[in-house]
């Protein structure tokens, strides 16, 4: 009954193919039940620090786990997986909504322990690459300067840890809005959006060099003059696909002052599920103008309310600037029929630096958080209560859907109808919007493999709720755009075009050059359809090239990983604590925490 319920809730759950025939066995990866499976002593001889994996009847994980702290350990893991034909997965921060960082068997390589930071005043690409770092590298401090710098760092650094390390140089790097997401992992390798993107571009636009262990077990320098094709693919073509990134060098900028503002409004009638859409559509039409001035925002649209977290930086990073340039647009929302202008609340806050903003918004990390995991007395908290001190782990597959939108779409008179049609008809159904395009996103990165639709994008809208949302009404409305694959549906039709656009074929050729045997397999990802899951094992799909496929409706291959998040407990599913919605009896209620006192929270009124 449990399996039936899961399959109904998640219609994209895996459908297994038949057992491989003897003639096909050589094209399949091996399982622990196979006679070729290496003895435990063989694993330990090749990788001294390897540990047994931990699975449960409900959730299967790799049989072995190596927490690498050196490049040599990464090379050993890659060579072992290739030689013994075992399933190979790469785990960094644990954030992958498609579960591509996990597998039901084989070897898990954890790269979170790759550390070391070196701040550079200048960078020139070379075949030798930037000076390497490791866990013994002491972070240097540059004299304050009003110009762009660079920073080389181990792949295990999260955006918050990295920015904490370079804060003494009065610098910051562009990273995810979630502090635990690593900069050099799948975030930046798959475009990577940020609250600072309108001013500085996408995550992929920041990278000037990667060091990566490829399937041949070699450490390669990838930059503008060394393996430039690999460098191009790594900046937008998907994480975990071309090799194991062990180190990156990215742009760093003088840390600017930052201003933020929290805002929310709800419908006058709690049961009114229509009035929000004209108001929300009108606000979206203002977004292109906002991003031209550097504004970004993370926002939620519910059937009867809307909330925003708005920010800007630099000379526009002041409370006064927001009051004059953004607040009037927010106040106008209260003039729409059915919207409660008395419930509107606006709270601006200014910060002297990017670090001050991030620490105040998401919570500061103490100094021990920057140490390698094996010598750390306080491993970073992971994903929820009770997980303090736990090793990094894959979070699990999170059903969601999303689409990118240009200024043309946001300004369309039909956008309100599209929003109404696309709202997920699910418990806690909502839009989780991200105003992270425009500005430098539109003009930077012509030499990257980022999905071309990003260069037209103003807003990114994610659909969540208990169950599997479907963005189809919005996809039809903006059919000339695409999706950010890290936060899209596993069942996006025409996935190659939607996730990679016109770059897919070139990326596929680069994938075959650097990974001809398909050691690095992720789905959705480049070359995913070269493999198929047969009874829990990965096998080469020998029918590739022999069947006719409609690229417009083609779905990405099913994964062998079937570990899903508990949506009822997952914050990504539930969404933000705001807006505050007026209940049916007039009480002001939070969506998840019941009645609240606006005055006591210091949040009431405009």
C-alpha cells in the first residue's frame, strides 16, 4: 500500500527495465550481489579512509563513502569506480532537488572536506593554473582596495563559509541565497542564481578557473587557455557531469552596503482566491525596471496573499533609496480591488556590508565552521533540528517545477490569467518567485554554456506544494524560454531544450571527450539517455540512436535513486512563514504558526 501511495503521489517514480541479458552484462555496472563485486579489503587498500555506507529498508544509499580531504583521494576514488565498474556519485553540500548526489549502491565521493582559500589581487589564465590550496592553507588578507579581486578555494566551501574567509579583505563573492550551498558545486556549474545576480551576473559568470579530476584520473586545469572546451562546459552545462571539481577561482568584489525590505499583503477576504493575480501581475511588470537599478527579490504568491524580501546594494543600498524607488510600487498594490491595504506591512533594514546582511538574515557561523570536517568540533548544521554535528548527506528528491520569464512575459496583459491558471492546485500550493535576472544577467557570460534563455530572464518562478506541481500553463505562456534545471521538474517535457537549449549537442560532444565511458552519470544531465536503469543497476542503453524520439516531449531518463524528502516536513515544500493572512473570523494568522501579533513583532503597517 505504501508503494502504491508513493507512486500515485510521485508519478515520475522509477519504472524498472528487465534484468540485463548475459550478452549485455559487460555494459552494466555491477551490484554487491554480483561475483565481481570487490571484497571489502580491496576497497580499503585503494582508499584507506573509506567508510561503509548507511542504508535503511526505506532509503538506499551507496555501499561505501569516501570523505576526501585531498586531490589524491579524489583521484583514487575516480580510478577505483572506473576500474571496478561500480556506481559513482558525488556529494558536496547535499543540496540537489533531483537527488543526483545520491545512489542506491556503489561509491559516494564526498568533497566537502576539500578546503583552503587564497585571495588574489589579480588573475591571468595560464596552463599552470592558479596556485593550489589545501586544508593547511592559511587565508591571506589583501589591503582594502576599490577594485575586483579573485579568490581560489577548495570545492567544499559553502557561499557563507567562503565569504566569511575573505571578509577581512573587505571582499565578497556571488553565491546562493542559502548559505550552505557550495559555490563550486552544481550551483555554479548549472548557472547559479543569487540575490546579487542583477548587479554581478550568474554564478557561472564569476568563474575564471576550475581544477577538475576527469574520468581518466587526471587533474586538469580548465580556464580560458587550458582545456577551454571543458572550461566552457563547466560554466553552465551541469554539475557532476564532466568530472570532479576540486578547486575553483572566482571573482571577488569590494563588499557593498546592502538594504533589504520585507513586505506582505493579503486579500481582504480570506476566501478570495482571485484578487491576488491582477495585483501580482502588475508588480511583475515593474520587475524589469527594478532589476535595471540592481534590485533583487525573493517572493511568494499564494492564492490569497503575497510576500516579498527585497534587496539592493552599493550606492542604491540605502533605506532612503528603497523608500523613494520601490515602496511606492508596493503601496500601489493596496489600490487593487479585493486587496487589503490595511494589512500591508513594510520593514526596511540597512547593513554596512554583504557579510553583515547575510549574517543578520540567515544567522552567523562561528569560526570553527571553516575547518575541515575531520578536525572540526562543530560540523555545520544540516537541514533541520537534531542534525547538528551530523556528516553531510543527500537531502533527497524534492518534487517541484519551474520556468524562466523575460520582460516580454512579465509585461504581458495575459500574465495575470497565466498566474491564475498555473497556481498549483495542491495543499500549500504556491509560487516561490525569484527576481534574480535582468541587469548583468542579460549582458555577462557570452562565453559560458549557460542556458541561453537565462540571458533574457528577469524572474524565475518555482511551483511547490504537497505533491507534484506542474508548470504547464506557464510553460505554454512563455514557450520560448526554458527552465533552471536545478529547480525544475524531473518530468519536464523536451528536457534537453528546456535545460540546455542550443548548447546540448556541443555539451554532449565535450562530455564524450572527457568522459567516454560515462562514469559521471546524472539525470537530468548531459548524456543521461546513454544509460538506463535495469533492476537497480545502470546499463548502457544500446537502443540509443536506433529509436525515434520527439525532442519536444522527450523526458529525462528515470534515476536509480528513489530517496524522496518528506514533503510534510520540508521547508522547500511549505514555503515561507509569511505572508500573514487574515483568517475567516478576522484574526491575523500565519500560514503555519497560527495567530500572531503584528505590533509585538514590530511589523505592522506601511
